[in-house]
C-alpha cells in the first residue's frame, strides 16, 4: 500500500513538471529570468547585475539586499520586505510592488515606468533620477521620499502619504495627487502641468515659484493652508492668502 502511494505521488509530480503545471518555489534556485523566490529569506545579499526579469519574490525577505544594475522588469514583489534594499540603476519597468515594506529603499536612476506600488510602505525612499512615468502609488506611504531629478509624467499619487517629500524643481505632468497628504512637501520652483489636487491636504506645502494655473481641483481652503510667495501664480478665482509667505517652515 505504501509503495503504491509513493508511486502515485511520483507520477503526479512528474505529470505536473511535464505539463507545465504549478511548481513550488525553490529558495536554492540560482538567479535567473522567471526565478520564483516567493517567501524566501534573502537578506543582505549581493545580487548586482543579475537578470531577474519576470521573477516572483512575493512575501519574501530582502532587507538590505543589493539588486542594483539588475533586470527586474515585470517582476512581482507583492507583500515582500525590501527595507533598505538597493535597486539603483535597475530595470523595474512594469514591476509589481503592492503592499511591500520598503522604507529607505534605493531606486536612484532606475527605470520604474509602469511600476505599481499600491498601498506600499516607502518612507524615505530614494527616487533620485528615476524614471517614474506611468507609475502608480495609490494609498502608499511616501513620507520624506526624495524625487530629485525624477521623471514624473502620468503618475498616480492619489490618496498617498507624501508629507515632507522632496519634489522641488521637478517637471510634474499629468500627475494625480487627489486626496493625497502633501503637507510640508517641497514643490518650490516645480513646473506643474495638468496636475490634479482635488481633496489634497496642503498644510504648509511649499509652493514658492510654482505656476498653479494649470492645476485642477485646487480650492481657496487648500491654498490658505499652503505656503507661497509673490512668485506663486494662482488659478483664476483664487486669492493670495494673507498668511503668505509662511514663517513656520521648520522641518
């Protein structure tokens, strides 16, 4: 009887392999396209310059691991822990980072076009010089994130937490900040084209030198909470708040 069960199990496993059926993730598999490291412990490793395209890393642990200069396009990191990981100068186009824990992660100069970060923890993330065109961050935590030199076109920041984020001097086009918290964020000298601010929280948001004439959804109540100066251009129908320029801009 035992021999029969064992033979049946071997037959079933072989059938799955030959038919392309589901195969369990193997944490011992070498890096490569389509690798499945779901749930694996891969902390503090050096994995630079690898090809992980189409890989699956869901629910895995990759804290402080170095993925820099790697191809991670189309990969999946749903629910993974990427805190302090380094993904700089990597191809992460159309990658999925839903519900990741990734505080202080590095994406400097990476390609993140079309990447999805829905409801992710990205506090103090480094996006300097990254290409974020078409990326989506709805409901994500991005407090103190740094977007210096990043490409920001068609980005979804709706309902995101962006308090104290650095967006100064950026070209921001067709970006949705609806119902986002951008309190104390720095937009000074940024160029805003077709930007949506409906319901956004603008407490002490820095708008010095910003042309707001091409934004939608901005109300006088929001503007009264923000910080601008004589170089801030307002949409028709809105007035310069009496409290400008703000004095309380300490970090």
